[in-house]
C-alpha cells in the first residue's frame, strides 16, 4: 500500500514537472520572454537586411542571455551589453561595448542597428518575429529566430 502511494506521488510529480517544462517552452516559443532567445535581424529602420554569405556571422543579431546580458553583432562588429525588461513588453538596452573592425559597405547598417537598439522601448513577437519599437510604436528592427 505504501509503495503504491509513493508510486502515485512520483507519477503525479513527474507529470507536474513535465507540464511545467512544456508550458515554459511554449511560453518562450510564443515570445513570453527574451531571456534564452536568439534572433537574426531581417529588417532595420524599414530596410531589409542583406547578408554577405561569404563572411561568417555578419548578419546583425542579438542573443539574450541570463541576468540581463545581451550579445550579438551589428553586421560588422561584435556587441555585448545589458538589457532591462520592464512590464509585459518594455525593454531598453544599455550602452553596448563593441569591437572596432573595418567593414566596408556595412557601416550604415551597423549605425542604424545601434540606433535602433538605443531607441528601443518595447518588444513584441508577432508571427514568430521579434519586433523592437520605440516610443511611437513604430518597428525599429525586426528579427527572426536564430537557428
């Protein structure tokens, strides 16, 4: 009798853990949080991002880590800094440290990407795309999930 009680408790506990993991994964997949997600920019300041496929990791991207850390690339230089989430969909980026490589032809994109991060006040996931926007609600950059 005691064994069957323990077995039932174990099965119920495992089912609860499984449900919790499924819910968390589903919430993150639906854009329930930025932490632990990674995104490739597909549009910055209303312009489609084109990438030189011959140069590894030149696509502007963001990786949201734990404890408010963010890293990525502006299309030329590697970035690292902090982000703060406020409320349901508020987000802001702190000063970003970056490398200072010369990347002919990508300076404008890099400047626009950094300006978008600086002007960001909100985020939203629409159709599995992350949109960061400013105070007016206009999208400053659009991202797709990074494989």
